[in-house]
């Protein structure tokens, strides 16, 4: 049986973050191991194998919070860069995510109307979201700036899933024009509906929080 390397010995031999991370991982010191694997990613040294380990750790919550979306990104990166061990872990994760998605109640979102809030120069447009999930229905109001911040979060976290999905651009002048507001409403509605159809965005904390799902859907 192969003996687990001592992290102190690994360091003394001048090994890199990957070697130390693997030694710590084998000793189940997951939190410190994750820090070294993340350092590999940051320095782009042994990043492929480090991505494999981080993918497994985010999948199972080893030293880091469980995050299937991040696990998917790391494992896909390792697999796409030729790390063979990532294939089985990636396949298993995708099957699990598909099962979870099939069992999760579908979220239906429309933006049926807008409302003008404020007075004079302080006027702004509220977009009224109507959300249905698991037999519950509720309405929330969001101004464009909140929607844009949400879009930036999704674009940063899920670049592949948001790529090519139009989002209404910013506009400073004449943004209270009725025809402009209606066009923006339609674009926002199309964007949010597309996001609710794309995994893993549709089960992400960012989306569920933006739509206030946990505040309105009561589960046994």
C-alpha cells in the first residue's frame, strides 16, 4: 500500500502547490488543500490537475461549500484540457444534475407590465415580474439597475450559458420614453425566461435569490 506523503516533506523538497495540495487532500485536510489547488489556478501552473481536484471538492463539499455549478466548470476545464481522470467524475456530476433538474419544480416568469415610480426628475420604471413555481405565484418589482447587476453576476458566473442571450443595454437619455420602456420590458422578459430554461443557471443561488423563490415557495 502506497504511503501518503507528508506535506512537510513535500514542501522541503521544493515541490509546487499541486504536490502539497494532493498530500493534504490525501490526509483529508481539505480546506488547506483547496487553497493550494486554487493557487495553481491563479498561477496557471499545474492548473489542469488542480481543476480536477477542485471539481471533486466542490461536488462533495470537501473543504469548500457544495457548489455543483463550480464543480462542473472545474471538471469540464480539466476534461477539455486532456485530464482523463476527469471524465468519469464529469459524467457522474452531469447525470446527478440532470436528475436534480428533472425533480425541481419549473419556474415560469413573465413581465406583464411596468409601473412608474417616483416624481419629477426622480421618476424611474419598475418592471413587474410575475413568477410561478410549485403551485405558488407572486409578483416582485425590479428597477433596471438591479436587473443589470443580476445580469453581470450571471455573465461572470455562467459565461457559457449567458453567451449569445441578448440583454437590454444601458441608456441614460430618454429612458422614460414609453416605446423604449416597452422594448426594454420585452428584452428583459426574453432574457429571464431563457435563463430559467438553462441549467445550471436555473437552479443557481443567483437566480433563485433574484426571483425571491425561497421567500415565497413554502416546502414541507
